[in-house]
């Protein structure tokens, strides 16, 4: 994918922000329709040199021709920024990204579903305890077992957090491994494993699909809101 894919995107985002009904788009009050400046080619090269990974092509071209981050799906696209000479992504939960693991392949498989189901089956229920303190202790111990499976650092090797949806739900861009270039949903806070986003035909969603699909939906939301004030 070349830079032409992103032609006019900054203009379209600015146009949405200028509409009185722009606030009807979910998450827009957070990002305010503001796009950061794009990265220069040198800045992108430095970011990739520090992380040891070549980012997916559509994301790379977005960074250099549209923006380093800002207005985007949900509460916005986490920006890539240089802080004290080191590159990192910033946002609510962006610290879940481990830059030192980005070059490692994202796992082809997550935790064994049967193991997860077995653990979910013994999740403590408050009504089974006479004392709330006993329930809290049991829940804390269960949470530790759950986290050791689904929140282990290796689970998100080769992936970076690109946005948050609220309520500790986030989305990741896979940058290494067989799933490279696809976007995954993270609802682990709701006792589910990571899962790929799929389009209407059941195909994995790429970064360009993800961003441009959001932009089209945002434009339609604003159009409908303006037509029915």
C-alpha cells in the first residue's frame, strides 16, 4: 500500500471536526478531531531502529503521510512520540506495549481454550461466601491465575496497543509474526482472550481497513446527525 491510500485523509478528518455534529461520533470528545504532525522519514527510521522491527506498510505510510497519531477509532490512535531520545506510544494502556518484544513473533495461538474454560468454571462467586473478605481473597487468588495465562508479557509479543475503547478494552496492531498487519481486539478484562477483528466477509482487518472504515462510518454518522438535528 502506498501513500496514495491516505490521500485526503487529513482534510476529511478536519472537515468532520468542523461540523457541529462531529461530537456525535463515539470518542471524538477525547481526541477532538486533532491529528498530530506526521513523522519524517528519518524519525520513522529511528523508531524502527530502536524497536528492531519494520512496522506494517500501511501503518508506516500512515505515520509519514497522515499523522503520528490522534483522531481515529474509539478514543483516538495512540501517537508515537520521542521522549528523552526514546520512541514510545502514548495513551491509556499504551504502556502495555513492550518495545523490546515488538520484533518477536506474535503467538499463533493463545492459552489453551480448555484451560481457560476450566479456570472460568471455578471463578469465585460472591454468593458462595459468607464473608466478603473470604470472597475478596479467593477472587484475588483467581485473578492471579487468570493473569498468569492471558496477561503474560509473551501473550502480546510482536504487538502494540493502538487505541482504547474505554472500560480497559483496547485494540492492538500485530507487527511481527504470521498475523503481522492485522488488528486484534483485547477484552481480557472481561475474561476473554485476544481475538482478531474480522470484516463482513470474515477476513482479518488490516490497519488501513481499521482506520479508513472508521473514517467512513464517522462521516456517515455526522451526515445522519446533520440531516436529523
